[in-house]
C-alpha cells in the first residue's frame, strides 16, 4: 500500500535538517537516552526532534477521522469487549520507537535507560516531571503494576511477549529494573520499554479484565473529552502536557481536537468523506482510489490525493486456513486451494494493476527468503532437514501465477491434480474424500467489507469449478471478534504485521503453545516443533546479520507450509485529505504518519472560502 509522488505536495515550512552522526552505545556503558536492537543509534542524546517532523508546526485546529465497526469498551488490553484503540493516544510508554530506524527506542516516560554488559536486566529512571492527567506523578510502582497486570490479566499476547522477564523491582525513588531469565533475548529490553504506563491508583477497585465504559486516566498528549459509545469519540490535546517539549514528541500531536466517527459500511464511509463529513482518510481499496475520488471537489482543489512512499516491511496479508479443522490440516489441500485464487486476473480487473503479489511473510525487506538457502540460512535449515519438505532446499517458493485469463485453466488443473493425490475425487459434481464427504467451508468476514466480498467471489467461483462449495459468512464486528478469538472459522482474511527487527511477537504468531490459547495471534493453529525452534533462534539472534539469516530460515519454512493464500502489497500509502493541512518535508521510512501533520490556518481559511462557509 505504498510508492510516492512526493514533491508534488510537500510544503516548504520545514528547513532540511543536517544529517546526524550515528552513535554506537554498547551495553555496560551506563545510563543513556536510547537503546537499539542491533547496530547504531541515529539520534544523539541532545537531539531536538526526529527528522521526519516539523518542530515548529502550529498547534490547534480540528481533524475528523473515520473508522469501521463499533466499540463498547475503552480497555484495549484485554480480550473481553470490542475496544477502541484510541486509548493509546492518552497513555504514554516508557520509551518510543523511531520510525526511520530498524528498531531503536528513545526515552519518554523514562529519563535514562541502562543495560549491563551481560544484558541480564534493564533499568529505567523515570522523569521527575512525568505525570498523569490529574497531576499525580508517574512512579515506579505504576510501571510495576502495569507490567504485572498486563502479563497476568491482559491479552495472551502479553504473556508471550513478557515471558522471559523473571521479575521487576523498584531500585530507587524513580528507578525500576526488569530482570531477565537469560541474556539470549536481545529484544526484551526494548519490549519492556513499550509498556503503556497505567495509573495503579485509578485502577484500584476496578476489574481490569472486564470492558471499560469510561476513559481511563492517562498521561499522553490527548485526553478523551466526550464520546457516544459505539459511534463517536472526541479527544482534546492536553495543552500543558508534561512531555510536549521532549524530543520524541516535538513536532507531533499537533491537532487541537481529534474526532473519530464509526461507520458500519466502507462504502458509506467513503461517501461521507467525499461529502466533507471528515477530513483525512487512508485508502486501502484500489478501485476506490482509481475511480471514486474523481469528483468536482478534487478537480476544484478542495481535497487532495497523496501517494506517500514507504519502505517498511509489508508483512503477510492473505486468506488464512484454520488448520484445526479438516481438510485444512492437510498441507496438500492448502497447496491446491492456493491455485484457485487468481491474483493476476484480480490485479488487472479489480485492482487497476496497483499491487505486487506477496510471496514472503517479510516481503519488501532484506528479511524475505528468496532464491535457494545459502550460507548460515542453509546451515540452520540443514539441522532440520529430515523434518522439512524437500522443496525448502531445492526450489524457490513463489505463489501460483496464472495467465490472467478468466478461466485460469492451468491453475485449476494443477489444483485438481494435487487434490487427487490427497485422496479427493469428483462425484456428481462435488469434490468428496474417501468417506464420501464433500469439501465445504466458509470465509469469515466482518460486515461492511463489500470490497473484499467482490475479491473473494471470483475465488469462490474457481473453487466451484473444482467441485468445492464455499461461501462468505459476514457477521457483525463483535461477533466477528469473538469468533476469531475462539478460532471459530474455516478461512478468514488475516494480516501478520512485521517490523525490520522481528522478535518475541513471532511466538504469538506461530508457536505450538499458542495454537490452543484463546485470542492468541496463532489463528492458523500451527503446531510445528521446527517452527518453534526457529522462532527461538530469531529471538536470540546476537547481531543483525544473524537475525537476517534466522528470519529468512523461518520465512522459508512458513512459505512451504502453505498456511495462507498470499494476497498483495504496494509501496505507497494512499491518503486523501481536505486541503487544510500542512505536513513535513521529510517522510519517515515507515510512511504516512498523521501525528506529524497539522492544520494550516491559511489553507483552512482558503478551504472555507471555496466551500462558502
């Protein structure tokens, strides 16, 4: 969802910053302002702001966004309820990541961070000025309570993420230390730096593992000012925010008021934008981008279409099989069904040739497994050779490719051949197994996703040619989330987001122990000891080169498992915005970031004049 038409719309309000000299800060060098997973730290201790912001951006004004679905809770950290993620704008973390480095974090709630040479612990000294919105100080006890509560009562993700933390303790008036079970998990110090710091006093007497119908006390740049449950939330910028002048925040969070409106249908949400119902929209549907925005308002310059380049890891989006259920527990069936999805035809006829086919779980990066395994990657995989498909060593994985014609004869012939080898036969127009049971399944989708229904429909038509009965099952958002958490589906659209430094989150995605844990991200139900070992190797990678080789080995094994039918990606973020905004000259590697935009008073006045308001 990415490539850029940059200079056409960039403002000139921000002077280009001089290049910064990277710093190498090794463990054991005492307290510092930042930590990196591997390699150098880009910004020195006295840096003023990130390069991809305008530090002098004006504050104020209002921006309206949209989102799909509904919500009934302000507690995004637990399974129960359908929570809004907007709470993240009201809560600060110990550290914050840089969007233009692979994985480096800089102090926010903490003033300094320290790691010993053996990496057996990490210690944070909190800022004296760090406060919650009620004026109470953020204390080590809040950090300890937040960690323990998230680990013990939060979503399963947190238990996987924090699994290698042995204990957490207060070590000074403003110091807190996390002690690790071993020194192999290099990412762990950065992971605990991501902890959202919650107020233990505000939560006292409340049940953390239940939905929350009021906004929790926060410490972030915004507070929730008003809301209508399930429909609307308004946030207001905290004018005297304690962290507004800290380098990682300078030039960000510029809007005075942020309003989010919830819509049940994507088409209705688009029409609302075109009518001026909200201001800023990220477009993920190629058909809409190519056709729907060509209006008098666009031609008259009332709103703009921006294509913003990014180079982030694309991750994997695709149709995920629930391998807890037959017939998807058979690798051959998963392989065969991938031939029924005709990307080439879809890209030409549905996507306006806007996308590239995804072939890797770490696409658009050096982490993707390509060609044949070599060097260290080959050595790693050879250890498991008798447990892996032979193709891992002999053939580069690529998803099926068609000639782009509607018939997809070649793909369907290959699918039929593989299914016959797997014991399936066509009888009376139906594909049946040895027991005479027909192959039949559902695609689970949340309601309001008409764009994906039209993509899945040709897939279903091709499946029907194979004698397979498939249908789309749209359900409301709350039911959808419950069914996903309970693994109550056959196939579904899923995305596994990735960073440039994969680590502990891979446990929640792929590990056997997570396959039967409700609400884990291992929605596919993978139980493979080789993958379990590869994940641990990724987590314990001692340097960047080792990480790349280990991730490639994991990626290659995932590719040949046929766990998903890969979808697609692009190299641009598509953003439509009514012409009232300014934005920085420099874009981070991660792409579009609305927190660095601002309302430009002159443009806003001109827009009002054009609209006659």
